[in-house]
């Protein structure tokens, strides 16, 4: 369950406010009388996955009021136990979906470009590069665990779904900076180490096939789904890192060793994975109903989603054609 607590001035007309909130069917509610500062508190209790309608109604009712504050608090337990009594129609309508505001706070924080993000990116790039070069699967997996690449990728798709250009720009800047920083570190390692160009783990990151694209699509969809339903995202973060970190490290190692052909192949795999993850995440957000609150914002978001769909679709088609030509050329060169 979750508690939505609203503090507002006593001058606000509570009748339409309370009426609009009760349409969301809270489990319980309480409207406190005004205190000595002339403020009132409204508490609404909702089952998990519910309450978005009430929050939207509150924002609409208090759009012209500035002195108010809404807080969402998760509830660990409540007594007496609430019985789950739902008919078939209500069960079909009910969605297990985190609040839009909760999603925004979680996702926006993951798109911040700060020292911790760069340090984790550097460490994961070093571990991944060394693991690929030594054909050490455990080291590669460890690098994916600490890689912070999930945040900015999902933030960009989330910003696209909401039409939030500011979040999109912030996420894109963080994602590009993270991938570029990790790539530079891998290039430096490739220039200083004796690169084992025949390492199976390294060579595997230069092969593009249907399975790699499917992995990236599944990773992006799983990551977006985990966040939109409020499920812990640590494991799907590793899935996204599978698609992004090893190809980036392989590209840097090959480039540092002067193997430009192999570096280009790893770069092609990286680009396909980036596009696939974003496309799958954007589609998942739309399916789960992640949309802005007002009609005007939804109109802007619809345009943003259409543009992003078009861009990602064109890119995935072009990259797939290039990958197909590369695979066909490799097949002709086989003895």
C-alpha cells in the first residue's frame, strides 16, 4: 500500500478537491482540520499500483495554488488486513504500475552525470577490458554488475514517452559521456597492453546476429518493465550492461591495438544494441501507459514518441542491413 499526504492552505475549497480524489477509490482517507498556521492535511490510502488518478486530480485542482506539498509514502504494513475483493472487470482494469512521479524521481536520479557515475564507468571499463583480453568470463560479468549504464538509457526513453526534452537532453549527455569515457579508457588499455586479439570473449563481441539484437531488445524491455512496475532493477541493469559494456570495451581494445576492422565490427554491435535497447524501452513505457498528465503535454509527448520511433526504426534498419552485408562477406571468405 501507499500513503498520499497533501498539505495545503485552509483557503482552498476542499469539496471539489475531496470529490475528485475519492473518484480514485482510496482504501481510506482523512481530512484534518486547519491547524494554527491555517493549513490542512489530506491523507489518502491506496493499494499498491493505485493512486495516480488522485495525484493527477490534486495537481489539476491546485494548479493555481502555490503553497501546497504532496508526499507519497510507501506503507510496509497496515491493520486490519485489507481483503482482496475484486470482480473480473475491476481486476482487468487494475494495473500494477508505479506512480509517474515515483518513476520520474528514480529515473532522473540515474541520469545524473557526476563523479560517482564516471568512477563506476571507469572501473567497469577497466574490469571488462581486462576480462575480455584474458578470456575471463567472471571478470566480464563482474564489470557488468558495476556498470552504471542502465540509468541514462532508460531516462532517455522515459523522457521520450513524456515528451520531456530537458530529461532527454540530460540523459543523452550522460549516456554519451559514459560510453565515450569508457571507450577512451579501453583504447588506452589497448595501446598499453598486449591485446590478445584471438580471445574468444573478445572475438565474440565482433559478431552480429539475430540473437544479439534479440538480447538487446529483451534487455531494454525488461529494464523498462521492472521500473514501471516498481520491481528492483539490479538484475536487468546487468542485462543492459551485457548489451552495451562488452562491445564498447572490445571496440576500445581493438582500436588501441590498431585492429580497425575488428574495432568497427564491435562498434557496429554496440550501435545496434544501443538502438535496440532504446526502442524496446520506449515501446514498453507506452504499453504500460506511461504518459503525461495533461492533454497538452500528451500531445507534445505523442509527437516526441513518433519522432523517436521513426529515428530508432530507421537506424535499426540501416544497421541491420550493414550487419547483414558484413555477415555475407564473412561467409564468402570462409574456406
